[in-house]
C-alpha cells in the first residue's frame, strides 16, 4: 500500500484533511498528533495517509518531516498551507506550487558545505517532485483554480510591508513567501523522498501580522487541503 505524509503548519491547514480520512487513529509523540487513516484513490487503491500539524517555522517543519519519514516511510511528503503573495499577476486564493524553494534567511554558502551539495556546488534551493507537480497541475486545472509552478521563499518570519517584500523578491525572486516549505523539501531531499509544496495565497504580504492573525484563513487553507486530497486520490 502507498503511504503519503501530509504536513501543515497550522490547525486550519490540516483540519479538512484529518476530517476526510477513513478509519482514523492518532499517534502522539515529539509534540505531534498524527492522524493516521486512509483515502481511496480513483484507481480503487487504498492509500495510507498520515497527516499532522507541525507548527510554524523551519525547525518545526524539518523536525516534523523527519519524524514522519522515520515513523511511516512515506512514498511522498506533501506540505499544504497558505502563503503571502509576491507575484502581481496572482491573487488571494490562487495557488503557487513550489517548483523551487529557497531560504530567505540562511546563508546558503554555509549550507552548501554539507550534504546534499558540495562546497563547489552548494545547494541553494530545493524542488518539488516533477511527477507530483504534474498531478497537482492536472488537479488544479480540473478544479478551475488559477495557479503557477513557481518559486517559494521560506523564512522564520512573517513578511509584511513594502520594504521587506521588495527585499524578499530581490533576494529570492519568489512568487510567494511562507515559513516552512524549503525546510520540508530540504529534509525530504536528504531522505530521497519526493516532496510537493502547495500554497494557497492568503494575503499580499502587505498586512501587519497583528491584523493578519485576526483573519479567518480557513477558506485559503481549505483550497490547498482540497488540492492535497485530490492529488492523493490521483496517485
Ligand atoms: N504565510 C501567509 N502569509 C505569509 C506572509 N506574509 N509571510 C510569511 N508567511 C506567510
């Protein structure tokens, strides 16, 4: 049986997935509550799914990804959630698939000294798996959702305001900014597990965090989660 691990940072990002699983059981440990259940693929195959809220930021994302890989040996890891939009051609509730994921607050000259990558050829970015990107693209077309496969920048802080937004775009060329995707793709790459980062746009990176916190992000979180479920069913 295939196993897919699905991670979100916030409760809203995983709620719909946990609700959609059949025969759910819970595993706890390492500060995680993992919903373990199944989905039935269009082919009729039963797919095992483990889904959890990992918490915000790079360390939570990395620790959660490694925990799910070690504990469940998934065939793929999908990150689902929301992001700030940096692309003037996109709008709130459109989707950016993380074709390329770049850190925005790590000096990658240092990271490049370690595996994967060498000092001569530092790893400065990570990528979602091509096959998963293709399936996601088909699902998004069928769902009628505007989307691109683009660059996602990941950092340990919320991006708000013109100055910071310009700096992030200058440093990374990103279409969207969030706080986990590159770490998930990085850990998945170290383990040779295909990864996919899905982000529904929740804001234009122009909203103060204090204001953003009051937003109901469920609609956008559900857009990404619906896509994650649809992808699993197409596997
Ligand atoms: N997640 C959603 N919006 C974000 C933003 N503006 N910055 C960082 N992470 C986000």
